[in-house]
C-alpha cells in the first residue's frame, strides 16, 4: 500500500511560491538562468535552486533581482514574509546572535575553514558530509544562512576579524579539486577586506596551542568578552572572564606560531598554482 505523502511544510511551500515568481519575472524580462547569473552576483546553480524551491532566496539577491527585473520590490517583500525556519544547529543559535553584534572576533579552526570565509560550494560540501545525513532542503537552508552570516565582513563598519586555520584545511580536497581552487581564490579575496586578517598554521610546526580544538573569542558592542567552543554534537558559550582569558592567550600564541599574513598569502598562491 502506498504511503500517504507528508504535508508540505509552510516554509517549503512559501519558498516554492517565491521561486515560481522569480522564474516568471525572469522569463518575462527575457532572461535565461545563465544570462541572469551574468548580470547579478547569483550563480546559475543558485538561481535554479531558488526557482525550484530548494533554496531560500537571500534578501540581498531578492533586491538585486527586483531591480534588474523591474518587479516593484515583489521578491524582497516575499522574502520578508517567509515563515520562520531553523537555520542553525540548536547549539549554535545563541553564539550566532552574539556574532551578529560583535565588534571584533578571533577564530581558530583546524578541520574546516571558518564559516565566515566559506564559498557557497565549499559550505554545501561541509553540510553534505555530516553524519547522520541531512536532506537537501536542510542543506540548502543552512548554506543560505551561512552566506547571510558573511555580511558581517561587508558592513560599512565591518567587524575586526582575525582568522587562524591549519594548513591541513587548505591542502585538503573537500568538495573536489574545483571547489577547493575556488575556495582558495576566495580566501585571497577575503584577505583584502578591511579589518580582516588571515593566517595559516603550518603543518611543519612541532607544537602549537590549538591541539584542544577550534574556538572563537569575540567582543560585543558592550565590550563584553565571550568565547565559543564546538565539539561533536555540542558547544559551549563561555562568559567566565578567566576561561575567556585562557582562550584569548591561546589565540595570541597561535598567531605567533602561524605564518604571518604575507607568508600565508604566499602559501595560498602556491596552492593555486599547483591546482
């Protein structure tokens, strides 16, 4: 006996409506998905996913499409009316709220690149690698949310952001050769942003301060200092001054043990040449 289909979730149905509207406006204006991608910051893959209702339309793209397709602001208005949907893992939500208001942050990673520096395709590869696996709708929703977070680095008054990550992350082939080449090129672009510093911790170091795992230290608008650590299926947001101080000290040591900014860019250039 055929199992009855589950009712479509409100968020998913609304995404399909907005996707259908985008397709209608695009065709009316005489664009293909490819030609529209050439006139906006959205990739052809992104446009297709949005039109199929598999990915939420990001607010900044909605405004781009509205202007180019002369929709009168219909798409941006539709995005603001989307029903709420979980964007982040439950244990990361509190940290994300503090991150949005941070005036400075220091991030160390050793397994994957920091989310604020990931390309769309690299982010998708990280979410598709999760065990247990998540469905494509969840993958696309979280990719969209991750890209939205990156606006933090592009504000008129951007956060002061320092990143240290292991060389192992950039020599890996997560997502495939082309995904990693695009990602490394994106890191070079990020390094040119105001207030952003990138440093690579080389594999040749015989000892370093990051063996206990990744962490973030940030300062809020109220000059409160917080730290965040994440492990398998859990995370901790730390406000105790003594504990935050220890992680800040670790980060200071990691910056001294890592390649400086110029050397790090040289390594990225070398990797781009090899790929």
